[in-house]
């Protein structure tokens, strides 16, 4: 009876498991909840419609508000507008998770990093996305909005 093929198969399986153990694709979600806030003239503005997008999809949220997005290695584009008040278009870079990067390098010789780049699971955006609105021509001040005053930010 020859145990060499069985031992080789077991060793290969163990190596594959070790190589993928640092891989965020296997251990983390490719989704992330973010809070979107909009500011104009040092005041938070409510009721601002925002579209967030990256190569993985598009999501809509009314700021201030939370939305669950799909992670990506690409920048997250944020396009916000409130009629009569202001608008902005910004981009936020994703960052590789330090813990996952260390695990990928130490345990998989970097192989897991390439898997994570494809799925986006090893990358994160900031948890709070604060966008700065530019006033529209003829826009009213945020504290002059009907139905309430804006919240000052310090």
C-alpha cells in the first residue's frame, strides 16, 4: 500500500488552506456600511440626495444617512445634490485593511492579496463620508431651510 499520493494530497490541501488563511475573501464580507453626511458653510444639511458608485455597483442614500455598499479596490464616487441649496462630486479612495495585508503576506506569500483585489473584501472605505457641498447659484443658506435649522459643525 502506497501512502505517498495520499500524503501529497494532504500536504497540498494543507498548503492551500494556509495560503488562503490570510485572504479576506474567505474571512471578511465584501460589503460595508457607511454613513454619508453633507456640509455646507460649516453646517450639516439634511435631505441631500447622494449616489455612491464604484465598479461594483451604485447606491442611493439621503444624507445624513447610512447605506450598505459593496467594497472595491476602486475609488468610491460620491455625487450629491439638494435643489436650491448645493451640490458636489467627490471621490474617496479605498484602503487595504492592514490586518488582511499582514495575513496575506505572512501566510500566503501575497497570493491572498490578489484574490482580495478581485473580490474587494480586503479593502475598506472610511466609515463616515463627509462631503462638502458647493452652493448653487441663487441658493438659500442652509439655516434658512423651511422646517428647521441646520446643525453647526465644530
